[in-house]
């Protein structure tokens, strides 16, 4: 498994996510994708594209990995709203 580049503010995002019950429901790779996704979305100049998210989040893997996470992941929106 490739090493993931993580900067200080990504560690802060990770710490915040761990205070919620997300780690009980999601695996470590999914949590890692969530950190990079949130980091990219919160970046100044974000225009709503996956390319922006990938570029700004310093994600070490190919952009298609994040795309696969979003399009092929099993999402239960009602469950997420209850968390």
C-alpha cells in the first residue's frame, strides 16, 4: 500500500472525524478518502471538480481512486444523516 502524504491540517480533520462515530462504521481507507475529500473541498479556490479536490488535498494516489470512492461506494444517506 502506498504511503499517504498527510499535512498538519489533514491530521486535524482526521482528529475531528474520529470524535464522531464514523470510525465505528467506516474502514481506515474510507476514513482516509474522507479526510482528503474534505481537505480538497475546503481549499480556497475550489470550483467543484474532482480534479480540484485531488490536486489541493495532496492525495498520493491517482484521481480515479477518489472518483471510484465517490461513484461506487455504498452510501446510505439516511444513516449518515442520523450520525
